């Protein structure tokens, strides 16, 4: 196991701890996205050893807040479904990753993966479109179609034009900022309620 990218499971002196789980088909390249995010200097998967569930922890700053962000990468195999369900415990944000050039990957994101996680009403779900086209793949679904479909369904959708560390970091940071904004809004609304 490549110990250098395995991060501590928690940090001291943080304002918020957020647990994220990423799901999606194998061709969506989940482990490549997370590996690049956690350790931008190690772009290659040459030293990566896959596990049924991988998790990494990273300390980030958003809006003057220090956040302990735990990222869980899950296996998409059907026979590991029961184990994958365990990773959803106490989760705050679920990322559903798909490849915008692969019609099957997109349809699985929208129907298979969304169906599996959407019953958890308190969890924020964010679709991430991987626009990094594999050389051997022809484009089956155009990006504007994906944007339109998600917009019509009222679902949050962000894109990664490629899987470079800067692009991935921006997509994840933007996602966590949306989550924090929603949580702040909920807290403010609760404070407005006064019992007489």
C-alpha cells in the first residue's frame, strides 16, 4: 500500500468535518479522480492498490473555515453492494461520477446510482461529469444534453473538463461550498423559529 497518500482520518483544530462518498461506474475513473485530488504530486496510478473501499482525509479552507474532508471511494461491483451501503453511514455529500462521453455511464449515474443513494433525504447529492475523453471512446452524449437533463430534474451538476489536480480541486471545493451554504441556510432558518 502506498502509505504516502493515506491521510490521517481526522484533524485537530477544524471548524467542520464533512464525509463524502463517491460512486459511479468503473469507466468514470473514480479512483483516478480521488488519487489526483488527495496527492496532486502523484498523478500516476502506478503505485495505486485498489481496495473495496478506500478513504482519504484532507484539510481544506473554504470561506475562512477549516474543514476536515473525508473522501470515500467505493467499488461499483454488484456483489459488493452490501459493503458499499455501509460507507453511506453518517455521510454528508455523495458524488455520482460519470463520463459524459459514455452513454451507459451517464444512464447508470442518473438511474442506477441515483436510485441507490437518493432515498437518504438529508444527504446532498452532486453529479460530477468527467469530460476527459478516452482516446478509444466516441462521444455518445453531448455535455449540453447532460446539463439540460440535470437542470430539468433540479439536480446539482458540475463538470470536470479534465482530471488535472486543479480542475478536480475546483470541482470538489465548489461542491463543498454549496453544501456549507445549504447547511448555514438551514441553521439560520431554525433560529428564526420561536416557540410561544
